[in-house]
C-alpha cells in the first residue's frame, strides 16, 4: 500500500455546476477520447499529487483545476464537450501545466470507470477527487417534468457517487482526499430549485456517512457549499421542460469570482475540513437555519413575493 502523502490528514475529496454544451460545440459520444498531453509537474503544496476535477472544461471546475496546477498538482480534466475540453487542456498545456483530459459523463458508471482508469494510466495514482460536475435548474416543482427532476438530481447525486466509487481503491491506497461541491441552497432550500437543492443536500449526509464508514482508511471527505459565483457568459441551467436557459439574476455585489472560489476550495482541502460555507450570504443562511429557521423562511417567502426575478 502506498504511504499516505504528507500534508493530508490520512483521509478523501470531491464538487459545482457544469456548463451545458453550447450550440457551437457538439457533446462527445460515450467512449470518445481526445488528445492528452502532459508536462512536468510543478512545485507547491500539491506537488507530487494527482487530482481529478469533474466538470473542469469550464467555469468553477476549470479554475479549480488551474489553481491545483499552479500549486504543483498533476490534474485530470473532465467534461462532456470534447471541443471545449480540448481548448482548456491546450491552454493549460501551453501554460506549462501537467494535465490529462477525458471526456466522460459522470452520471454513467462505466464512463466513470474509464475516467479513473485513464487518470491512473496517465499519472499512476489518484490523491484528490473533486466532484464539481452537475446540472442546475430554475423552475417551480409544480411545473417541473419528472424527467427534468431526475436529470438534475442524478447529476448532483450520482455525479459524485459514481466517480468516488470508481476511484475508491486508488484513494484508499493513497489515503487521499475527496471534496464534494455543494451549494448554500442545500442549507435551507431555495424556491425554483427543488431537485438541485435535494441533490446538493444529499451530499452533506453522504459526506458524514462515508467519513464514518471509511474511518481508518486514511481517506478524508469534505463538502464545500458554494455561494453566488460569477459564471461564464454561456452558462445555462434547465427550465421546467428541460430547455437550457440563462441562470436567474444575481446581484454582482453578492458574487465571488471563479478564481476566489477555486482558492477557497483548495484552502478547504489543505485545512482538511469536512465543511466549508462560502460568501457572507452563505454564512448568514447557515446561521439562520441553525438558530432562527422560522425567521429565515419568512425572509425567503418575502423575497419570493418581492424579488421574483431572483427565482424565475
């Protein structure tokens, strides 16, 4: 068995949302591979460690992967759109980072097995798993089709469960870290986000349960609750019928940048935390949910009436 890596608490890591493929890029077919190129790993806290970041072709996942590279890790990129994933891989390679890439749908266990196998083939081990890929939504439950609810829920639950299950033997060998990317909406729920909130909330209990089950294996699991974040211009979520639509309005003053979120995720990993809540609003929601839940619910109902564009 591989000796646990210095700097980790001898325990796992896994992710936030991914961007739906745009109209100019065709989604990759199952089993499709794209060119992979690696360069020597750098120095830093994560030097000598191999990380997989799902949903890292764009957005928060891409910036988290970039920050891992900056801190010395060898990184496996993942996404659904081969064109965009190759653009990200090439940009990282040109920056001198040690990267590989794999097109895989993380809601398909067979494709997750291929993702993990290709990571091991490329770098020989897995130390960090960040499950970031997921689908979000903006639709009230009464209008939501069952298929859309299932798609959103599957991406947020199985999109973390399947990569972890496939990577578990290697994470056990390396006494690695798993970070699930959740949301502040999982702390108290959010109108027009029922399936998304349910999926993100499931990651909280999954983290706690697996830390109990895997105690003694050296694996550390944690969850990061992301708040409002600046998104790529082409970021889309699903409406009630499953069509890709822009995300609901968010005041820019409430948003963290993607690079700020990436640094916060890596700080969570370095500090070996089991839970991190981002943004002042996220901390406020967490506090109100714990100590004044009825007051918090009244505030949300008021916003539903007076800030409709926040949800619709």
